[in-house]
């Protein structure tokens, strides 16, 4: 029968508990809450369902708004990279060579040069920037694009976390001086901090222990997942002149001499959506931060047969009155109120507005918060004000809760044994670190964990603090399991 | 010297005249007005510059707004199509086989099954719809996506007109009955009509003379270019059960029996942007319809040395006052006002606001329309009202002018010789047509032109009207040169 679920995938209900089996809970939730569908028969290529895509696009809209405000212009650069361009920067091709998708034919025609699907757009963009940038007057040049990139991941794919078609935004800036590029890195971090805050995602910005030859720095935003594994959600890179020299992005300075541009690039991906789901959700389903919720409030009529018409009319009127004020949805489906409650809780709608016979009698509605479950009678004339207040409260409160929880997921490790124990307990370790990449590599090897990087902003190191190697500690490092 | 133009492409100024050499004018303009850059070394893969991309995105935003209002949900479906999916519908693969880009390798691994870059998304989407649609309750299902598709065009590529990476939006709907699908086609045409209107593009919606076996109808929106060649900007297709049978998109009806879904799909592409440029532009450059203009008004201070500070401050204040009201730009570059005028006329900004010493004295500004060049003194306190009024006037007036002009590009042809003469005169021919595809093919062969289709809405055929073949005429057909 066609009525039965044709899918061989997940059940239609959320049955896993977040605290008992986080991974199963996450996989069930992204399916049953209509975030994505991973049944398309190419591994690592997801279909975004409307609800999931709207959350993603709301996140991208916040990001693009921040980028526009800070002078980044939105562009589009081609998806196909000729092999010779990809090869122009040696370390770049070394990083990506094993995971590039190659286009080799158009129709029956075999190409003389293979085309890569962009694994990231440096090589495409900088080839064009070498034509666009000629003089100091053209600088700084800040561009960005929201698009998809492609990586033939050999590791196990995980929806929204390790896909082969990746949705992201990448920004690229070119500057006349190294100082200006360094400043831009701070701006990049600030932009992402604001975006993570609006998405309610606690973040550690960590400097990579080691960077590519020629590049200056790489800062990566991480968040710890409930299972203790950290997720790198993007990166902010000071490229120095590494690419500008390879791609001849040269400019004439005010004094008439020439120099190569100083470049930065930063990107964040749909992994932010994975973090939103993983961090805020509970056993009932998603909890979407109001700023990025596709539906900020849902109106559910509590229908009793004899007053059905009147109640539906009131609910409809309420929805019409509110529809220009916020993202509202009126659920007039023919099903029980209880089933609707279940459904909208699963989808993480921040506010539920119930309207039943008693509410109508009192000129009021019942407002229910998704995050706390708290119910409140609200007079209809005060409703708009109350909704905005509540959305702000939810936004702030779930972020605060997430920050406090995130703190509990990080624990100081004084030795390798502590790191191992923390991993077993589902925690990320903080360590005192001397700053030597070899020492970080040694910790990794002994603990079978990953040294994420160090917090360059953290000044809490004391003079007497020592790294595990016995040398003086310089930084607070972070080590643990990752995705 | 790096100061010189590294490009070997087009000059930095618009030197061609639209009336003398339309093709050269178009190619120069899309470069110098910063619409696209076609120097990326893969043929048919364009880079969108910020200004051009914003016009494109404003067009897409109008379209998506119309789609949302009519119940279409935005999704994202994967870019890579396994060969066996592409092959599921015979006529579909026949149309696209010669122009599919094939991904054959991931890193060093050769795939056992090649992946096509989507040439269009029917095969990807309908594979998923066969999982999503199970019962009449799931219908109608209306989805859309704004994305890129890939066609290895063997014809000469032309920027924005015939590319190999194509930016577009495609909508796909599934229905329980053929009647509902037919109604949806009307909605699709209405949506596109509204979009073309807001972009100021005159359009003929023509039914294809012939459709694929199994499909019901194909309606294509055309516009005539200044050189007399017609541009197909998209299509609205009633697919019937052609794909639902191939992809098993089946549903259980209310009465318990099963049927395949009745499907429609419609898409329009960046060709609309090409049409906007081609139709409205003049020898000075672009004229962008206000609704899609990235900058709706530009403020140019007319600076005299002794009052420089005062004038710049006034202009800046004006820009700040207006910035929440419309898309405004304050041009404070260090260059002559004349050079700025030239620049913004080239970019087609609808309104220029000049503010100089005399304007300040009179508490006024000088408002200049891009389309007519008309200058007017406007009191500052009346400015906002006047701007909105003028934007509306420009929007309406350039569309009216385009419609009238478009009429002059179409001429009745009574015989083959007329068609040939019309083609030579840069005109599209209207013909009386019997409705027989073979007869249309015959006209094509004899005139070396393309039969675009017929206007199913045009009821002006008289009883005595005859087709060239001597049979009774049923429809007004269109035949001419195309892109």
C-alpha cells in the first residue's frame, strides 16, 4: 500500500532521548522535524526540506547583513576550477587534492583539462582578483558569496556535519598592508561572534597550533556537542601573501612601488545549523532561537464542536492581525490540539498561542513557551507587546542556558590521563600549553585526541604555570575528540 | 606597469552605440557597468560582480515573494544526479544527454556510476517526491529552488544568454487531478507576468507548437531584442503524468484508489537580466527599473572649494535621512561631478540627486531622472515624497515605453517572403497558423527562421483567416530569429 512509509530510513516520531543516545536523537530529529532528507541516492548530498532550509537561510541572512554592514560586497564566482588553477598554490592543492570532485566530460566530449568542483573558492576568486586589483585605490576589497562547495570526504559522512555538498558563506578580503589584514581578522571574528550569538551557539575561537607556510594565522570557531566532541564551524584565516604571490594579486602603492595584496578569508557553514539543533534541542524536539525560527509563534485553536466557528474565526483574525509583525502560523488542520502541540514542539516553534472558548470569553489567549513550557494568560490587547518581550526573553534565556551548559563541558586537564578521562566523560580538556606545535602533537598522540588550538585572548596564564612538557606555559590550549 | 588594464577584453568605457551595433553595445555594457566578468578561464562560466549580482538577486527576490505568496515552499535539492536517475525518463535524457557535465572521479577514485551536474532538477526532485507524496493529503505540493544548473552548450556561448553555468529559479508542483495542474499553469504564467512587469520586460507567452509525448503543454515567455532576435526567458510546463509515471510519484486518493500525480514545472533564468539590460539601456548605459535597482537614487555633491565642507555635510545628512527609506548611495569620491554623472548614468541609477551651493541656499536639491534626463528643483522637505513619486513614474514610464517599442518589433507576415523580409528588418513575424506542427516546421524550413509558438490567448482570428498552407487558421503564431 502506498499509505505506508516508503522510507527505509528513520521512524516518523522522535523516540530517542538526547541524554541517552545523542547521535540517534540528532539523526531522528533532523528527519522528523523536516530539516533535511538524506535519502537522495548520492552519499553526502542532502535535500533541504522547506523548514530546515528556512532556518539555514535565516542564519545566512543574519550573516550577510553583518557582512554588508562591514563593507563586504556579495558576488558569485564559478563552480568549476580548471586543474591548473587549483594547482597554483602548492599547499592548497595538497590539502584538497584527495577530496576533489572532477568533471571530465561535457556530453560525449572528454576535456583536455579536468575541472574541479570548487572545494573552496580561493583559486577561483584570486584568479579574478588579479584582474580586478591594480592600485591601492582598489583596496581594501571585501567580497563574499553564499554558495555550495564540494568535498569528496573519505571519512564517514554525517548530515549537516560532514557532507560532500556543503552549504556555506565565504568572505575574502584584500588589503594594502599586513596591519590592515590583521585588523580585518578581528572584524571577521567579531562578525562570526555576533552571528553565533544570534543563533544562540556558545563558541570558542581558537588559534590553530600550526599554520601553513606563508600564511599568518588561522582561527577556528568551535562548539562542544552534548557527546563531548567538538565541532569546528568555520575558520578565519590571515593568508598573508601566500595566495597573492601565487595568483599575482599585485597592486601599485601610493608611492608608485608594487606589492602583493595581504589577504584574509573566512567561512562558516551549515554546521552552525547542526550546532543549533544539537545544543538547544530536548527530548521533545527542536528549540529554535527566535531570531532564526521560520515560525516564531504558532496559533492553535482549541476547538469544541459547538463553538468551533467562533473560535476558528477568532484565531484566524488573530493570525491576520499579527502576520505583518512577526513570522506567525495559524494551524487550522483537522486534527486534535494535542497532536498539534506535539508537532510544533517537535519543530521547536518558540511560542505557542492557544485560543479556546475560555480565552475568547476573557478576551485573552494562552501563551506557552517552548523552552520552559511555561503557560500564561495574556489579554489580547497586550499580546503583541507580550510576544515580542517573550521572544527576546527566549532568545536570551536559551543562549544563557547554553553558555552555562557549555562551561560544564570543558574541564582542566593537568596530564595525559586527565585528557583521556575527560574524553571518556564526554568533556573537552583545557590544558596549559608551551606554544610548541610539536608538544601539542605529542599530547594528541598520547591521548588519542585532537589538539584544537589555543585561545589567544585568554590571559589567565600565571607566570608559574607549566606545560605538560615541563616548559613554561604560554597559552590555554584545548584538546579532545572532534567531529 | 600594473596601472594599465591587465584585461585583454573590452575597453573601460561604453563606446558602442545601441542603434548601430547592438551586440557590441551589450557586450561592452555588461562589462563596464560591472554586471559580470567573463574572463574566468572556463567558457560559459561567469563571475557576477556585486552590482550585477544585486540586480539579479532583486529580480529573484520579487520572484520568490510571488512564489511564497502562492504557496510554494523553498527547498534545496542536490546538484549531482546519478546517471540512472537521469535516464529514468526517456525524452528527458534525450534532450539533455549531449549537454550534460559528468563528474567521474572523487579524488583518485573513479566512480562506478557517473554523476551529472543537474541540467535541470526534475530527476532529482521527483526521486524525492516519490518518497514525500503518499496520499491526497500531501497534495498539492509546491516547491521551488533558486540555484544554478549546468549545460555543456555546444552553441556559441553568450554572457547571460547562453551560459554553461546558468542561474535560475525552478518551481515544481504536484497535484491530485489534471484540472488542478492545468489551473496551476495559469498561476505560473501569472506569477511570471507579474515578475516581468516589475522588471519592465515586455513578454509574449507562447505555447510550443509541439510538446513531448506524455506532456500536456509548454508555454514559453519570449521578448524581442533590439536586433529582432527573440529571447526565450523560461518555460511553464504542464508535465501531465510524464515524470510521475517514470519516477513512481504515486498517491492514494480519497476513495482509496491510486493514481500518479499530475505535475507542472516552471523556471526562469538570468536571461531576464539580459532582457532588462537590452531593452531599457541606451547609448549612455543601463537604465535599471527602480524595483530591481541596487541603488535607486544617488546623491552627488556639487563641490566648490570654498563651501566644500558645508556641501559635503549637507549631502551626507541627506543620505543619512534617506537611507532607511530607499536604496540610496552617497558618492563622496574625490572626482569631478561630471565624471560621477557619467558613472551613474552608465550604471543606470534611476534618480540622481545633486546638491550644490545654490541648492543649499534654497533648501532644495536638483533631482535628475536617468530615463528622460529631466532636471527639477525640489524643496528638501518635499524630497522623500517626490523621490517615491518619481521612482513610480520611472518604473511605469520605462515599461510603457518598452511595451510600445516591443509592438513595433512585431509585424504580420502573410507569406514566406514577408517572414524573410521581417527577419532582415530586425522584426519578429506574426503569422496566421492552422495549428499543425508540420506546417510550422515547413514555414521554418522555407524562411530559415524559428517558429516560437502560438498565442493561445489571442482570439483575434477571423473565420475567414487562412494559414499559409491554405487551411483554416486557428492561432496567431510567431516566427523569427532567436537567441
